[in-house]
């Protein structure tokens, strides 16, 4: 009897399992009854809000979608040059649709259809969505896409949204590299799989508290089975030539999905500077002027590899393994400095040259394991992350001094060895629960542990004998441990005319930094709350108003806390500050939209303890020290006017102009310094399509940044410009692209510093005026969309090594 009950139970389970494993099949043909190969076939839920499964037809036009439950679905079939086929299906058993005939589009253009399109821009309550899928912009790299994204400004290694440094995510996974490493990763990664870029100005509590502004790069996700691949290369001519090549591969079937992207780049970048430092006497009058002509060159070879493997255990469970790796086996950094010293009347006093040569090696390897489980209602996501980072630098500096009549006075030299190793462990759990059709609840926990050990040893070199002697005053070690415990809850509601999003994140931070040689210890232990809220009210189809608020934190980077003094030469030094504390930012926005084309916003930002790296000149020792400090007060407020519209069906425009005021104040021990400056930020972006089949696409972007205040320094006007052109060739499998940057040679800029005992000017000549020619070739099932992904975790971005 017991055996019979067990058998009956197993038989019933098998029936239930069999009953839920249904399928839909059919054959897709054209008007001449010829099979259509590679037609996309997808299954959506009844209200078409979610794609559930997908496949493509084989060479006989046949498709078969398996493992479906009894339910109501919508079947969609599409193929270039044919009208889409849509059919609602109530599935109760295996369904064979026999043959499905697609009708040819009446205005199709032979074998070529619309291959590219214009980017689209959508503004939401908390973000701007820049959709670039199938546009000319995807033929460049990820960094080029960010440069073309409205509101995003890329200057050298720094990515900014207005005056904020955003946190970069890829598919909602944070990419945490230093600014330099992040640029190398983005510049070496093809953009052909990017669907859109989200500029999130009011991130929900789901994002970590450091994410005051988020740039989320959304990659196209493919539900169609099969294989696709591509190879690409580009040649860039700036001051020097640069080369990049890479390949992407994607495979998917019913059980697994595998994506691998690799790129290699070989670069030489030039940067010139013309700096004048006026050293002052006790009355703050100019005593000596030091003018330095500096040429900086960097040579690098970079390998980028990211891979993602998904195993679809069943309909409700998915296991993912991911890796994002950056390896730089060769990095050479050379600074040639010529400094002339004059008196207050401009008479020559002396001069010196300083040659600085550094050689680096670096790797940053990140690994993730993700598990997702779908309940009847709700999704549980678990992530475990590990990062290992290693950085080594060997530096040699030699200075030659000359007096009156250019007489040689002597020389000095020193060498430096600098090493840093970092380990990051992190884990998080997120749960998302749809409460009903109009509301959703999210909650989660996170823990991260970061440990970094670094040391610097400086050797004084005897010019005559080459003997090295350790300089104990400029040698040190630094051990840093950080632990963050976080929890959050977030709720969003959308009913009739109201849209509400509100959340709260709490983070407990424990930090201990120790420098054993100098006996410096920095201990921080704080619990902070980070609320966020968005409210939007739609008055009519053409008019809405919104209100946003968010509190966030900006923790100092590991390098900024490191007390090391890194000498560029005998008179210029970059120093860490172990006594830095976090910055807390309150950001509020009120705005309104008129129709779909015009938006007006007013905003206010208060920075409590803003961190800024500033130059501090010592008028006694004639040393310039670059050091990060906390400001007492930093406030920004402004007004944004935004519009986007189609001039014609082949020309679209996005434009924004922002007028804002920035104020900074702090006490350096000699009384308060206070400065404020009104500035203008404007963007004019144009997208064009040409030719009868729209296969030629052009993007022209102009960005104006007016005179602005940054760390008590006045930065003069700049105009950023870029032109991107792409054309499909080789039966739609190949794409050639051409881009030109800095059309008007106005990227270079002047900087001036004048307050208390500081008086200097600087001209920066950046190497971002270039012409780039690229080519990409697709193979395999080229009808597929890419599923490229990269995964990382929050803490990696502060693995920062500053360079001047």
C-alpha cells in the first residue's frame, strides 16, 4: 500500500511536470512558399509587457519553442523586409501552427531594409534614457558613446555629469575601476552591443549610497538561440597613432548563454602644459615667477576581457558566472619639464630641467557568481564578488640645474618603487516584489570588505657613482581595511496621474588606515541614513511636474587617504591625506515638462565636506604640493532648459542649456577663502540619416562649457565637438565608421589660481583632437542581437592611482 502511494505520487508529479512542459511549433514561409531562415520568433505574456522566450527559424523555416506552461501568450514573428506576424494564443497542449506566411513590406527596398536609425531620447522622472541601438554611435567604443550622451562630459580620464563624478554601471552592475582604468576599459570595448545609456540623476535606494549620479549602460539582451560573432579594429590618429582590435562571441541555446568579449589596444597619448607659478613674499607680492613647459607622453598596451556564462537551470532559476579583467603589462609614463625662474621684473635668474620616467604593470581581475530565483510573485537575486588588484610602478627622476649665463650648477636624482595590492570581497541579496499592477517593493542587504596594502620606497641616487640610498623621510607603507554593511528598502507606485518612488538606505562603515613607519592611524566608524524620493504628477498629456530628492555619500579614494608623497620632480609632489572624511551630498530638483519636447528644471546641491584635489604652494621652499582636502562649504544651484525634437524625418535635435552658480569656502588656517562663479553648460546634438535605405548615419555633437569654478581654480571656456559617420557594407555584414574629435580645436583650456598665498596659471593641451577610422565585420547568425554584459562591484572604483 505504501509503495502504491509512492508510485501514485510520482505518477501525479510526472503528469504535472508533463502538463507544464508544452510547446509551440510551426514553419515560416514567404509569399512564394519558400522557407524563411533566421526569422525571429518570440513569446510574450498576455499584455505584451515581458518577453518570455525566443528562438529563430532554421534553414527550413521551422521553429519549436519548448518548456511552456499552460497559459495565454502572444506570439510574434519578424524578419527584415516583411510585416510582423502577431497572434494571441491560449495554450492548453502542444500546438503546431503548421505554416505561417509572412507578407512582404510594400515599401521594402530589395534586400536592404532600414539598417540604422536615429538615437532617441526619453526623459523620465529620475533619468534620461539615450537609446542608440542600431545607430552610427554603436560603431565606435563605449567611451565615444558616453561622450555623445546628453549631459555627460568626458575630459581626459574624468567623466562628469555637470559637476558630479557619476558611478558607471553596465547592466545595473557597477564598474569599479580608477578613472584611468575605467577609461581604458571603455575605450577598448566595442559599443556595437549597447542598447541605451541611462543617466540617472536620482538613483533609488537599491543603488549604493555612493551613487549620487549613475550612468547605466544597457546592453542588448538576446532571447534568440544561435551563435553570432564579430571582429573589429580601428585606427586613431591624434598627436600619435593608436590602435585597437577585438572580437566578440555569443552563443545561446535553451539551457545556456555564453558571451566573451576581448580587445587589445596599443596607445601613445600626448599632453602638453604651460604653467606659471608666482611665488610670493610675506606681503603676497610676486618675488619669483617659475614658468614650466611640460611634455607628458604615455605608452600603453592594454588587454580587456569580459565573459558571462548563464545556466538556465529551469524556468525559475538561473546561475551566472562572470569575469571582468583588465591587464596592462606595459605602461610607460614620461615627463619632460623645462622650468625658467625669473624675478618680479622678468629678469632671468636660473633654470632647471626635470626628466621623469615611470614604468608600470597592473592587473585588475573581478569575478562574480549570481543566482536568480523567480517566485510566483517576486524575484530573489544573490551575488558574490571577488576582486584582486595589483599595481607596480618604478620611477626614475633626474634634474639638472643651470644659473646665470646658463652655467651648469649641478644635478640630482632619485628613484621610487611603489606597489599596491588590493582584495575585495562582497556579497548582496536583493528581493523585488510586485505588489500589484501599479506598485513594486524592493529590499536587500549587502556586505563588502576591502583590504589594501601599499608601500613606497624612495632612493636618493649619487649622480657620480649611481649608488642608491634609501630616503627614509619619503618612504612609507600603508594598510587600509574597510567594511561596509548596508540595507535598503524601496517602493514605487504609478497610478493614474501620480508616479511615486521612495526609498531609504542605511550603511554602517568601519575604516582603519595605518601607516606604521610614520605612526599615522586613521579610524572612522559611522552609521548614516540615505533617503531618496521622486514624485511626478501628470496634469495632462502635455504637461507634468516633478520633485526629486536624494542624499548620497562620496568616500575618499584609497590613494587619497594614503599618506605617501609621490614626487614628480624636486619641486612638484602629489601627497595623500589620511585625515580625509566622506562628503555628504543633498540634491533636490523641481521641474516641469511641456509636451514631449520641452523640460525645465531648477536644482540645488549642498556638499558637506566636499573633497577636492588642489595645489598648495609653499613660498619658502618653492614646492607645489597637490593634495586632497575637505572643503567647509560647497553649494551649487542652477536652471536647466532641455528640448529634443525632429526637424525632419531624417534630422533630429537634442539641445540643453544650463545656467548655474558654484560656491566654495574653506579655512586653510589663514582665514576663510570664499569664491563663487556663474557658468553655462550647453549641448547641441544632431543626428542625420542619408541614402534611400537609411544606411548612412551621421552624429554631430557640440558641448559648450563656460568659465567655471573647480577647487578654487577658474577654468576658462571650452568647446567639445565630435562628428561620427557610419555606413553598412558587404551585404549588411560589415560597417565602416569615421569619427573626428575637436573639430574647432577648442578642447584645450586655461586654469588660474589666485587666493591668499596662491598665485598660478596653467594652460592644458589635451590630446583628444583626432581622426578615427574603424571597421567591424559580423558573422554567424547576424540577425541576432548581442547579449554582451560586464559585471563588477561597487568598491573597485576607488582603486585609484593619481597622476599629474
